[in-house]
């Protein structure tokens, strides 16, 4: 199958990067806390090899986080694409594992647009397309607000016209 | 929800006599059934209270509780009515406040009738109406058997005509011996015994019969038993397990019969509590054949239905609890239509992936245990990892898919193998998933999105072109536009 025609907004890279930074920053903080706590307590229940190496934990978490922040957003931007043909919404999402999703407009039940606070800062929006099946429901993030709103309206309108009862 | 109650001059069902206009009551004997259980419990408590403490306050409390329970049941019977209209059924409760629950008849997906032992003795039945997520559900506890049948007919057919009851399949007596093959029934006796022991302990504790000394004495006696007795007891338990599982299986599935009645399927089962479940055929999207390795060796399979908007589908969607495979397959063909086949196997590259995925978890835990200096755990994990190799190989052997011009089928799993058959018209979307490793092996997992059952069923590790071709063959209009090269320019670009 060929990839869908349109990329998401390049600002989506910034969005994902901020998200990863926040999540991994939190994990890094937790790792620092755990390391300090175990290092101080001299907890005898833990095997010696573990308490000796526990100060490496923040380094490992921090390294993994930096790698994720550097690699994942760009990778995702290169993968994420979407397209609406006559009666099908076709998306490709993911990065390490990719998903191609075909949702026929006639089977769409609801179309939601959502904006988190990062997305509002960047002028982006996420579209959620729901069908009767969770497997057949799609979430497309990183669209510019204008495009997302138009697309959601368009999809909802056409879904209403085409709707059949096959759920 | 209609809050006007009987004020609205709704059109009434012409098939109903006019006395239904103000609403029907449940059967007068209903509160007897409700009260009997409480009475038994309270009588037991009262009798022990009398024995232990004579005519104490506890005894009068029990008596008061009994009276209160009876009054409660009488009042709840007296304030509850139901009315069947052309387009809906209304369940009304008017005690202090008034509540009207209105279930639209065209949303009703199933009407279940069940009857516990006291209900059966009094010729009553509980009617449960299920109208899916957007219609809600309601229970009529309880009406007479004839009324239950009449309601079900009226609610499911909408015409009021009496459709013929045509048996589709019935469990044979000798199939009950398949019960021990399925692990679930093998373990049920333990769950029952556990809850029984727990109840005994609690009751004994309440009555002050259980003291620390006695528990310790029993434990001491158990430890002091000669090994021969322990071995004999273990053997006895092992022998009892399959027999108990057959007994439990018979309790639930006695005389399991599947009927076709007009536009719905009706499954009846149960020895003490007789249960009947109606499934609308127009909401049937497919069927599922499941088995485990023991059942496979004995050629046994279970058949279930994939029905849109059915709650508790694992129990209510059952079409055959255990039967020889050819019987299950032919019943599936009668319910849904011929199953597509033979199954196409998945490419060789998928085999390594199945084995790796089976072996990796025990191997990973084993490696961690080795690092942590736990050789015993590591050894066990190593043994498990070795056992996982044939499991992975079998998982690969069971992978398969097929389609004809009306239905598609996918099969996967080994310890719990499932073959799902779905009608082409029931497909609501396609999802193709490829991890980095799958991309390197040219594999793809195709998920069929269906608005019934679990919502999606996977054809694991198909060859990538096959996955696309299968989707394209079933819904050409959705897939073919994306097979060609993209049209340059035009449309919304971001």
C-alpha cells in the first residue's frame, strides 16, 4: 500500500518532544529520588550488587530519555500521514511499530477534536474518530487547528449522510 | 425517559388485552421467593440465637428484621408495575418518588428468562431485558412462566405472531464428560470449596466455635498425619476433580439446547436454575470456535456467537459449551453459513517470531534471577523457556486465515486457540500493524475491526502483500484507492 498523501504539521515534532521531555523528566526525577533513598538507607534486604549500582539508575534513565527526545519525535513525524478518499479515512501512525488504519466514513459513529495545553500553545489539535469497534477507532494528532476542525466537520457530515446500520 | 407516566395517551399494543393500560403487576408470589431466602437466613440466625441466649434481645432483633424484610418485599411488589406499549416497555416504580424506566422496543437486543429453584417450584420466571448501551436494561423479577414467554415473544418479534420453535442443536448426554478437558470447570470445585470453607469459618467465628487452640490443634493433626494418608487424600482429590467438574458442568449446562425462533436464536441450559438467552439473528456478526490442547487432542470444540452490543458475551453468547468438533462446525454453518476454508498458513518467517515471543519472557526473568543470585528461580525459568519452544512452534502451526465471498476467518493461539469467523458486511475497518522486526521479515499483523465480540480480531504475522490483498479482496472499495501511486497535487495539504 502506498502511504497516505498528507503529512501532519511540522510543529507536531515540537509537541511530541515536549511530551517526551515532561514524561522522561518526571521519570528522571523519580530515579534520582530512588537512588538517593536506597543509597542513604543502606537497606540490607537488597542484594549488595544492586545497592552498589543503584546510583547508575538516574544515568540510565536520563540517557534513555535523551535518546527518546532526540529520535522519537522526528521519527514519528516522518511516519505520521493521513488522507481522506471518497469514503475512507486512511492514516499511518507510530514509529517503532507502525499502524496503517482504514476507517470507512460510513461506519464512523463520532468524530471528536481535542486540544491539550501543549497543543493549544502550538496551535495543533487531535482528531478522534470512533467506530463501533475499538480496533477500528483512530486517533490522529499533530494536525493544525484549522485543518483538524474542517476535517472533523467534513467527516461528521459525511458520516451522517452515509451512515448504515452495519455497526 | 417518559416522566409523564400514564398521563400520555400512548397507542397500546393491539395484541394486549386492555387491562394492561394502567400497568401490570409482577406475580403476587414474587415476594414469597424474595422473602424465602432472607427468612431461611434469619430463621437459622434466630434459632441459633434462641439456643445460645434464650429469648434475648438478639432474638427479637431477628424477628423484627424478618418482619421488616417481608414488609419491604410486599411494598416493592405493590409499587412496581410495567406497561407494554407499541414502541416501548415501561417499568414504573412509585413509592415516595416516582421513577419510570422506558426501554424502546427497537433497541432490545435480547430477552433472557431465568428461573432459580424457588422460582421453578412456584412456576415463576425472571425476565431480563437487555437493550445495549443506548437502551439500558430492565429486570422483571418475577412473573409467571406463561407471562415471561408472552413478553419475550412480544418484545422480540414486534408483530405478536407466534413463531415456530425449531431446534438447531442439542447437547448429548455423553458430551458432559468433556467437562474436565476445559480447565475452567476443573478449577470451579476448588472455588466452591474455598467459599464454603470461608463461610464455615466466618459462621464458626461468629458463634465463638473457632479459637486459636482449636485451629492450632487441627493444623497439628494435619501435620501429624502419616504420609500414606496424605498421599491417599491427594489421590482422592485428583480423582474427585474431574468428577466434580462434570457435576458443575452439568449444573450449568444441563440439556443445553439451541433453538431458532423467528429472527432470533434461543439457548436454554441449566439443571437447577434454568436459563434461556435470546440473541437476535440480525445482530449476529460471526462465530468463534475455541479449544485448548487437551480439547484439540480429543477433537472437542466450544462454539460462541459474536453479537453486537451483547454484555457478558462469554456466557450469554455461548452456542455450544462442548461438543465434537464436526458437530460444532456444522452448527456454526447452520447459524452463520458455511465456514470458509481451508485455512492458509502464514509464512515461515512467522515461526521464528512465535518461538522468540514464547521463549523471551521466561528467559528474561531467568536472566534477572541469575543476576540477582537466585539459581533456583533461574533454573525453573530456564526449564520453562525450553518448554516454551514447542509452545511457540504450535502457536505458529495454528496461525491461519481464509476467506470466501461472504465470510472471513482467522485463527491463532495454542493454549487457548480461537478461530473467529466474521461476515464481510460486519467489518468496520482494517488495521495493519508492523513493528520494526516485522518490517525486516516482511510480515504484518492484520486486525479486522468488528463492532461485536472483542471489537477486533487479528491475523498475526501474515506476509505483508497477503495482508493487503486480503483486505482488498473483502472490501475493494476501501483499499484499492490506496494501492496505486498517489495522485500528484490536489486536496488539502498541510
